[in-house]
C-alpha cells in the first residue's frame, strides 16, 4: 500500500471518530447551541487535514501556523467570554491531540 492510500485511510478513520468527539465537546462547552453543525464539522476536518498533511510530510511548522491562525481569528471572542475561551482551548487541544495520534499511527503503520 502506498503512502497516499495510508494517509487517506488514517485521516478518514480518524475523522469518523472525531465527529462524535467534537459533538460532545460542543454540547458540553459551546455557548452556541445551534443545530447547524455542517460548517464547524467541515472547518474541523479541513484544519485537521492540513495539520496531518504537514506532520506527515515533515513540515512540523504547520503547528505554529495553526496556532497563529486560530488565535488571530478568535482573539476578540476569547478575551471577552470565558465560556468561548474554554471551548476554544479544549476544542483545539483535542483537535491537535487527534492529529498527533493520526501522525503516530501513520508513521508506525508498516504496510
């Protein structure tokens, strides 16, 4: 099996696990209880895909880019609302932890 197929399998399997995990985090911490979950799900998949691709190709600087973009995009909301701050921090930590797990599985998978 080539690395491209392995990458896609790990990513897809991980994202199937991520959907219920982030649904739980969102229902526990988010102040926005809207039923429209398509946008956050797509954004999360895109973020984790970029992070995983960066780590899988050896460009670990993608973690710095991710942190900078996330802080910049949420700066005003974070400093004014504790609940948003907690949701942002825990959500991003879980997301990065999942990507690190994807990278670990990808690097150890010998097929």
